[in-house]
C-alpha cells in the first residue's frame, strides 16, 4: 500500500496558502467597512453652502454677511441669496422655491407640517415690530392708526405677515386701502416726504433701516403700551423695553422708555447639513450675536428658545458643552480630518481586537493540524499491522514509516512547535520497533 500524503503537503508549514487567502479576504472586508463608514457615517463636510438672507437693508442680510466672513476664515464658501423675507426663506429651505442649506426664519412663522426636514440652531436675536410715525402724526396705540397710510412691507416677507396679524387684532381690514405693500428705502423715502403716515417693519435693532429711522429727529417710535396683552394673544412675541436714551444719549433719544413686542430671529438649517458645519455655524453665531445690543443683554444669544422646529442635535450639544473638543484645540479642517481618522479606527479596532485573540489560536491549529495529520497515517500503519500480522509485510510498513520520516525532515516549522514534531518522530520509532520485534519473533 502506497504512502498516503496528508492534504496540503508542502515543504513549508508556514504560512498555509488558504490562511493567506483568509487574511486577504479579511483585509478586503475591513477596507469595505472603512469605505462604508467614511461614506455614510463620517463623510467630509462640503466646502460651500447656500444661505438665504432677506431684503437689502434688513438684519437678515446684515448678519448673513458676517456669517460669510467668519466661515471664509475656515475655508467654507457661503453663497448668499437675497429674498423677500422669512416666507421665501422657508420655501427655499423646503426646496419649494429654489434651494438653500441655511437661513433666518422669524419666530412663529413655521407650522408643524414644515418641521419634517428642518432643524433649528436656536434663536439669534430679537426682531421687534417697529412702528415709526411720520412728522406730525401722533398715536398711543396701533389702533389709533386706523385711517392712516401705513407701509407694511412687501408680500412674501414674514414681517408683513406679522404686521397684518397685529393690524387685524387692532380692527384693521385686510383690504384696507391705507395698507401699502412697500418696504426698504422706498418706504423710508415715503415716510420722510409725508406720502405715508407710518412705517411698520419687523427687523433686528442692527438693521440699517431701523438705525436710519431711529436717527431721524422728526420720526417718532410708537410704544406698545399694551405689550403684555400682545404676548398673551400672540405667544411667540416677547415684551421688550428700549431704554430711555439708549439710541442717543446726547439727543436723549428716545425721550422715554419705549415698549416693544418681538419674535426672535431663528437660524434654521436642513436636517442633512453636515454636523461639523453645524458646529462651526454655532461658533459663528456665538461670535456674531453674543455682544450686547439695544435690546439684548450680553451673552443672551444664541439661545435654545426656538420651539417651532426640533433642535439640531449638534446645536443641543453646543448649548450644553460648547464646541467639540477637537475644534477647540485644532483648526477646523484639522479637527475634521482627525475626527474622520478616529471614525476609521473604530471599525478597524472592532475587527483587530477580536482577531488578535482568535488568530493565535487559529495559527496554532493550522500548524498542529499539519503535524497531527501524520498521526492519522501512523495509526493506519499500526492498524494494518494488527489486522494483517504477516511478517512478510513488515518491510513494506517500515518503508512507509521511513517515508514519513523523510517528509518530516524536510518540513520547516516555528521553533515553538519543534517539540511536537520530535514527539511524532518518537512515536514513529515506537511503531517501527514494534514491527521489527514482530518480524524477529516470527
């Protein structure tokens, strides 16, 4: 009977060919996992975004320019798209009328159906309802303006919607011929020339149009003496006080405290905006809005006051603990790349840690199994000798033992497993001695 060589017989025990295939296959799986993680869980943020602003001369446009300058320092290009106001901004963020990643929305303008794919980054500042009265016009409340010519802002702006809401609450009709859809420089010129009696605008105190009219000596700012009543009827409004002399101490403007009512201007983004950009925007918002203003205390904004939309997870984290650790100590892109590298290491460690425990055992099994296979051949020879005790067959069986020893002599194994190889050779010698003793006894 010819010597049966164990499967996979080679001159080398290490490394087995199929084990190398396992390693290559594992490397391919690990690479695929890393690519999937980087593509879907930790993609690089885009280097540009679109921000919908507002009409020229408004606070939205003013603050958007500041955001663009801050993000430019970090290598992010911000494209600004002017709009008619909050309503058009909302339509763009929803993808109904163009596209935008980010924009300001007036508090109270968003309804539940609009919340599906948008997230708020918080309230950034107050934007009161300013009612400026022209030369010679007197009024103690909005209701006193019935029968007057009033600029209420252009159609499509959130300011006009809120203005109409206030006017309707004061007994005005929607088709009142005195309500004129003009805004901006046109409305300011009309107020100065006397073509209108009052100008109503919803804007931040830093807006150029507000600053211009607050500086006009012949223009009077209406005080909302019923401010508390407005906040009860319209819960998205807050009661504010413009202090006596806050605009100009020398001119003593305003000459008395002025009561105002105001929603907040909220920064809103699409829910798919990259988390790293959201974090950077929150840092920009803090830089832009944390300073005290005519109506805001220092560090009052940004604040998580917008309850119209679900708050961004990254914004919530920022309000609780500030910027991410990496962005505190590293430039933005360095922090992003390091964060990406950490995301890459996670799946690698998930594979390497268990593999480091399993592989040594697999390797030991691979090496020992190639030794133990020869024990199977040795057992066959021993069984054959017992089943067929004919002394004439002894030389053939001894020859087969010699062949096994020759094959083992050519094998190269790690030194740590040499004892098992020598043990096998001792067992071969034991069987050989038994065969020779049987041959001699016959």
